[in-house]
C-alpha cells in the first residue's frame, strides 16, 4: 500500500492504515490543509470540486466536501467531471480554487487530490509545500455550526466546457461535420465516457463506436493511454471501418490517437499535429517540456516562429508559456494546452483542434502522421546506490560534452544535430532518468546506452579516487 505526498498533491492506494495509504483520515487532513491555505490566501470562500469515475471517488469527494464546509468554505460540486472541466469552472465561477479527485493514469485502486489556485492552474511548488506543512502540523480551526459552508451541485459544466470549445475561432465545426468522420473511442470507463461522445456530437461527428464509455470506474485495462494498453481499439481500427481512434485517460487531460489502420499516431505527436494546425492559423510561439519530441521545434521553426523548452511538469510548461507568450504548448504525453481556453492540459480541446486539422488535410490520419518529421524516443533509467552523488555525476557528464549545446534548466540535456539526450535525477530516489531521441529507434537506444556507459565509467573512476 502506498501514500505519496509531494508538491503535486497527495496520492495513494485505497485501503489500509492511516498514514500508509490514502485513508479517510489522510483525505480529511489534506483537505483541511488546503482549506487553511485558501482562507489565508483569499477572502473568496468558493471552491470547485470534481472527480473522475473511479470506484473510490464518491467516498473521497464526500470527505473532501464535508471537510471544506467544516472549515467555512462553500463548495461547488461538479460531480463526475474531468480535470480540464474543473479548471475551466474555477475561472468561470471566479472561485478561490479547486480540487480534482483523480489519480490520473494510475490503476483503479489509487486516488488523489489535485489542487488548483484561483486561476484554475495547479498550485505552485512553494504553496504546495506550505499546504503539506499545514497537513503535517494538523493545526486546523473548524467553524461553529452557524458558519458551516454550503454545498451546491452543478452537473452541467461538461456541457459548458464543450460549448466554450466549439465557440473557439480555431475549431472548424462545419469542416469537421462535412467530412463525416467515423470515429472509435476508448474512455476507459471513466468520465471521458460522458465528455468525449458529447463533444464529438457537438462537432458534427455522427458515427461513433464507444468502447469502455460507462463511467463506473471499472477500468478494463491499464488506464495509461500507451500503445501496449490499447490493443482492443487498435484491433477495431485494423478492420478498416473508421477514420480515427481517440483515447483519453481517466481524468481526460491526456489524448492519444490511433490511425485508420490501427497503428498509433504517437502520443508525442498529438501536440505536434495540434500545434501545426494552430500555427497555420495564428502565428506565435510554442512550448513543451525538455523530454518531449524535437518535432514540435521543427514544426514551429518551419512556421517561422520560436520554440522554447521548459522544465518537466505542467506547472513549468505553463510558466514558460506565459513567459514567452506561447499560443500553444503542452507535454509529449498527449497533453495539449491552449491558453485561449485555459492554461491546463485538455484532451477535449485537443480532440477539437486535431479534427479541425484533419478536416483541412487532404489525406488520412496515417498520411497526416507521415507528414511530420520522424523521431523516436528511448526512455531509460539507471539505478544508483544511495551514497552516490547524482549532482556530481551530472556535472561530470556536462563537462564531458561541453562542446555540444547543453541545457541545464532541468537536469542536463545535450543536443547532437537532430538527436538529443536528457538526464534528470529523481527527487525521491537515487535514479537518473535518461531520455534520448533520434530519427531511428536504434540510434536513440545507442545514444542512451552510450550515456549510461559514461555514467558507469564516472562512478567507477570516482570510487577508485575514494
């Protein structure tokens, strides 16, 4: 059983002892800490709460809502919702913040609390640490009975979110409708099963085959939208009856696409295709994190615009997007961020923009994928003993490749013409994550193994010196 407390919130498995798992006691403690932070940060007492469909969601939501009103806050409960919908609702309702009850792509026995500020964005690292400190101290003042807050229910926000998407100038509903796309979707029996069919129909898509769209939280496969978890939808597309496959994770902030022949479009290329479409309509800058594909940079520079890499993490991507006035950005895990709508990964707006691109493209989904630069990412890690100084190893790697372009914003990223390797240390364990990208899988793997060999050589040399 697991309980993880970090600047990303609190996340854990359900069942077991308090302090070891995400128990009711831990939920109440953490919700109280968030409420204390809200009350200190703002005179606004409204907080938006929404959840994905996992089985424990109703229990956790009831605990969160009761705790927040017990601290004197008012709750707008969206019920079954999506992460981007809650983010949109915070700003639309002019709330002080929000809590999304979802463990994202984790299996069904997990749940989590994701915390938002008044902008509908994830709470900053500094404020997250403050909330964690409050939870540790357990110094909370609950209100008297006469001051208990109110809970208001509103299950219409997914519809409002979809209306906002279809109203975007970039979303070409008429062109999508005219194409008569045939689409198959996999929503892993979570809230995408509510939102995605509604969105597609609002976009004029009439032929929709729904796989796993009953929002009962009984995930039929590993809910992370990776190729190895998507065999059923790929099989449906292989039969040749559809134009596109669409897959979302349980809280609908990640988007994976499948070509008409059953081959993955590639989660790294979701953002690339969407950005290509946006750049073709509106000149501007782009941002993705340092471990995302170089293809976004290629597409951006081809459009005569500027690409910038951020540190890994949605908060960091959003910060860099604001700093560079980017018009589109996100992460290579299928996360699309369109500031015109809101600063958060949003699979729903990603679907609308991708279909707009596909409707304007003279060819199939597979042909669209083949029109982009071909890159392959190799993801590796090297486990180290606790006494090894990871920072020193990264410094030595930096020295070894000092003649190459190097970015040290988040670990060490080294560029070699059209290839790169990115080394990052884990914040919780002695591990170095090594991502490399090249035009073929073999070259990407070779580059990663070369860096791993360099690291082992550095470790051996330092050990001999000691």
